[in-house]
C-alpha cells in the first residue's frame, strides 16, 4: 500500500523552499509549475525543477512535479523539457484541471514518446486533479483512462469557481457553509472517492488555505478521512503533522484490527464463519477493514 497522507506543495522556482520541503515529514512533496509560479517565471522554473530532481537527495520521497493545465501555452513544454532532462529520476506528474479522459490520453501519449526516445524503462505515473464540473461528470472515465494513473485529487478552489459556489478561501468553512444544510462538498468528494476506488487508485483531498488555523485544518482533514480519503494536500509545513496524524490509524484502531484478525483466524481454524467480539459481529468484511488498517499502519512505519 502506498502511503500518501500529507502532500506538500512547494513553488517549483524557489530553491530554498524546495530544500526545506524535501527535508520535511511530508509523505510526498511536489514541485509546482502551475499556480505557484508566475507566467514570466515558468520557463526558468522548469530549470529549477530539473535541477532539484537530479541534484537533491529525496530519500524515500517520490519525485513529483505539477505541470500547467492543458489549456495553457506552458503544458507541453513542461512535460517535454522536464521529462527529457530528468525522466530517469521522475516518479509522477500531477496534471491539473483534467476534464475528460482525452486529456489524460494526451499526456500519456506524450510521455510514451519521450520515454521511448530517451530509453526510459520505467513508466512515469500520473496524478490527475478534478477541479471542474466537467471533470466531476467524467471522473470515472478519467480514473480509468490510463494505467499510469495512481491518484485522483480533488481541487476545491477551482471546483468552487467552476460551479459558481461562493467561497472566501480554498477548502475552508465560512458563513456560506452555515447557510447550507449539510456539507457543501459532500457530493463531489464522494463522487471522486467512488471513481478512484472503482479504478483501484488513491484519492487525495485538496488544501486548507488558512494555514494559521490548525483547528480548521484538522476538521477538514477529519472530514475527508471519514469519507475514506487517503490523504490531503498541505500548503504550509505547519499542516503536515496535523494531516499525518489524522490520516494515520490510532493505537486503539491498530490494536482492534490486530485482535479482529487474530480472533477471526482462530475461529476459521475451528470452522466458525462469523464471531462476536465485545458485542460486535465480525465477518469477512470486518477482516478486510481490519487488514486495511494494518496495511496503512505498516506503510506509515507504525508497524514492523
């Protein structure tokens, strides 16, 4: 199981911030060439991304960067220049504002050509951001559009703009949430969750923009974890420990999962199909949930 609890965004043209991000406790960092870099700095930003991918020690962190959207004049150069120079070091590319499976096919085909030309023997993965009404409608087809896809990512800011939903800050709760009887993003977030799980890929929540509000960040992370999300983006290093904690099993959850697996295994050896533990019915579905908890704990380094 891949562990991707915390994903830290860092400007792709800021060397000092990149060095600090790589040394952080985030499970994943990505070098951003999209929103974090001004248009007139994007070309130079590619050179910084290439240098960071090839010169810095990333340890166990995957090497990831985000390209510009397909409807910009920067996208194809982002892919060609960075992958041709550093494709042998690169693990994944984040593709923003994916609206159709054809968007994935374009990047997939371009990568296939570059990999063949450069003699790369390892497939570069893709994480795709769903950030528009069209992307949400097509997210099941998008998730299954390429074997390169490893994750769907929910983009709350651009999604809110796409559907004209009033919002004061990306991913935060405000007076508009109080006016709505429920969670305004429940439909879109669950829709992405189901599409990702059906395709067998991870699903990651977007950022909580107010990095001075740790309690709000925790509430946001707990909501997406409750839905079944695998992790959440961070826009500031102070959010990393909060997100890592929320998306990790607690000691009590690990102890319960171990007990479920052990007692169910014993019952199976004795020819019993279902058992009760502390008044709770345990069956095959319970085992799958418990095993998921233990797998996540191992991937996060919490178990041997």
